[in-house]
C-alpha cells in the first residue's frame, strides 16, 4: 500500500522543469486527463495489489517470500529506473516515453492477470515496474512542459486532487473485485484505462522534449538495479535460509560491492543520473536521510497492515481497502495548509514535529489484539499517522527544492522521490526478517504453553513460512484446531507490534535528523548549498 502515501517532491518535479510546449486553452483538460489517468494507473495498482496479497497467498499457495517478491519485483525496477525514465522523456520526447510506459504497463497487467502461478506473476510485476518507471515521471514531465508558471498552480492542484481521489477509491474497488470476482481483475482494470490514455495522448497532447538533454546514464541505472536487487534478494531469502547462510552472505557482499561501484560511476560520470555534488548541501542530505527513514517506516508498515486486517482481524478485502480512507482524506485536506507552514515557521519545525506525530500513530497500531474494534484501535492510529504525514510531506518538498540551486531543483526532486521509493523497497525486505523470527519464536512459546502435541507441531512446520496465512494441519481435533488458530493469530500480532515499534524508532530518528541537519528558514537552506 505504499502508493497510499503521497510521494515527496512530485509537485517539485513539475514546478522545477521548464515549460517547453505551453498548451492552448482547449488542450488543457486533455493534458490533465491523460496525465491524471496515467498516474492513477500506477497508484491504483500499487494500492490494490497490497489488499489482494492475502488472497494471492491463499489461491496461489504462495509463501511469505513469494508474496514479498510480488511487491518487491515491481518496486525494485520502479525505484531504480525512475530517474532514467525522466531522462528518456527529455531526450526522445515526453509524450512518446509516457506512451511507451502506459503500453508496457498495460501489457504487463494482462500478463499479471493471466499468470497461472506465482513465479510468472512476479516476472510480470517486474515488467510492470519498468513501465511504471517510464509513465510516472512522464506524467509529471508532460504537466511541467505544458503549463507555464501562471497555470501550474491550478494544474498541480487539479492533478493532486484527482489522483488523491483515485488513490482513495483504488483499494476499495480493488478489494471489491478481489472479494466478489477475482484477483485477476485488479490487473485487467488497467487495460481500458491505458486505452483511454493512449487515445487522448495521440489525439490531443502535443509532443515536447529538451533539446539540451544530456547523455543517458545507462551504467548507473544498471548498477543501481542489480545492486538493489541483489541486496533485496539476500534480505528476502534470509527469512527462510537465515542471515548467515552462505548464499545470503555472498549476495549481501556482492550487492554492497555493486552499489559501491554505482557510487564510483556517479562520482566520475559527466552526466550522472544522481549527481553526488548535490549531497554537499547539508540540508539536501538531511532531507534525503529523513525521507529514507520515514518512508522506510511507512512502506514496511503499510505492507503488513492488510495481512493483519484480513488474516487476523477477519476483515473482508473491501473493508481492508476502505480502512485507509481517513488517511488519504487527511493528507488531501491538509496539503495546502501544511505547504504554508514553511513560510510561517521554516522547514525545521514541521519536519521535526510531523515525524514525531507519525511516531505516535505507529505506536497506536500496536494496540489492537484479535478481533479489535476498528473505531477504537485502527481508526485513531490512522488519523494520527495521517496528521503526522500531512505536516511532513509538503515542507519536505519545499526543503529539497530550496536546498539546491534553481537549475538543479528538478533532479534534486527526482532523487528525493527515488529515495522514498527505495526506502519502501528495502524496508519490506528487512522488516520481514524481524516478522518471521518473532512469529516463530512466539508461536513456539504459545504452542508449548497450550500443550500442543509434538507431532502436530511438526505438521505445522511447513506452513510457518506463510505466517498468519498458515493452514491448520488436517486431521486434528476441533479443540486443537481452535487453539492453533489463536496461537498463529497472536504470534502474528506479536511480530506486527515489533514492526510498529521499529517504525516508531525510524520516525523519531527522522525527526532528529530534521532537528540536526535541516536549516531553519529558506535563507539558511540556501546557505547550506555549496553546489
């Protein structure tokens, strides 16, 4: 459900790019329509897939590792290639690359919907991630190229508002499809949307490109993808094999070496996709470290929440999709207000207070037991978390753009956006290690206390990798079956609580980063920039 959380610096990408092909009044609505629908495809897909994961686990007989890869294969290519996607649009045409992204995303969606097993679904999701890396920056680039400074405020407001609505409706509609028709239709839903977008694009949206665009950093993109992928592979597989297993250790070492090579290439490239000189700004480095910590907490937590809601609390897929509506509503309603906080108080104060409030929200998620009442448990947690994030996101965008020179604001915003997506990618893989170990330790203790026969415990061993989705062994008595169900649910709650407390720590750490590294006002932010 990472896409429920507003990505930082989307507006920054739009505001910082030049207007190269201003559109006429009768074309405005078509440009916005195409970009909103295109962005919504990626947002809806990210949110509905998380709601569908418990069902996918059951129907495809998938392990927790398999389910992670369904999310991570998409997130990996999106995070690693999103900066390249923006550069491709500048070089070859924003409309063309956006259309390629939409087409690839739609074809991959069909593949996802037709996948007969979990392995094919994982591969198809990876292809979707490549399409997403083309269409997400493409939609932002088309808006920036089509609207001048006088028009951008209204265009951004319309784009933000309508994409927020689609983000809100996506999980509910997706949950309903999963519950009443089939999980396959959450992917097929993208096909008619893609057809509408492509029709509008080639009928009404003008082409634009940057004639001064630089060479593409293919080496950087390849190293970032392989390096991140290798580390994520090691972290995910460690849940089953153990952190000290030779394959896991060697993969971690290789991944770190490849990412080190990525840093070397970026430092010595004439046209790097991630200019390291930007990080000479203390405020820019602080903003990105804050983003990494805070969005790691969000990405990891929102991945595990649907499993808790559906497999432990007994929510339907539709109800689970609707749970986060208050969060999205708060983010939408308070976005303009929070944007004004920087001009009134500077960036340091909201970027310190916001994550602290978010930490209280994460802590509140640790309260629910089994079959808890939504209004007294999850609802307060969601409201507090939404308030904390609403206070944080807009000032974060302003901080990133104000920390560098104006000509570098576009790439700076893109880097921060990529950092947020990478944070979620790594967090899901890392958090699952804690979840798996805590779940198994808690389950062992509970079964020992309940006096579950050793032979029944042995039958359950093969199901542990499914966590809360573990199937009860056949042939056991009704009494033992009930005890095992409760033990499994409570063991997952124990592991879920640990994740919430880790998220609290990450959120508080991000507040400390803001306190130490972010300038108090725009003047100080600019003074910290030496690039």
